[in-house]
């Protein structure tokens, strides 16, 4: 009975959101072949919630994110929707 009373006050299960307090996070993205590609990734990923800055490096195919929180599945979907291949953490 106490459980039923306290249920609304218990913390809710979080989704795949990661909180990093402005930590740097590096991911590998294949398929970027020109500066337009890197600009597109930077612009679109940079508009996602919690993302503070994005730098896509064409030579290494590494995208560096500065974020206080982010949803990795949203980043993966955004990159996929742009036509690039999300390869995970670098």
C-alpha cells in the first residue's frame, strides 16, 4: 500500500539520454566526402537538444560534440537521415 502512495513520487525511468555536463563526445561518421557534407552534419546535429557545439573533421570522419546531454539514438537518426553512416563512438 505504501508503494502505491509513493509511486507518483518515485523517479521515472529515463530514456537513452546521456548527461555529460558539457563533456566532449566523439563519434565516427562515414560517407562525408566534402566540406558541404561536414557543414550539413554540423548544422543538423548542432540543432539537437543539449548539443552545444559540433565539429566534423573530413579527413578522420570524426564528429566531435560538446554537449550537456544528448540522445544518442536521435543523433544516429539525424546522421542517417542526412545520408551518412553512424558508426558509433570513436
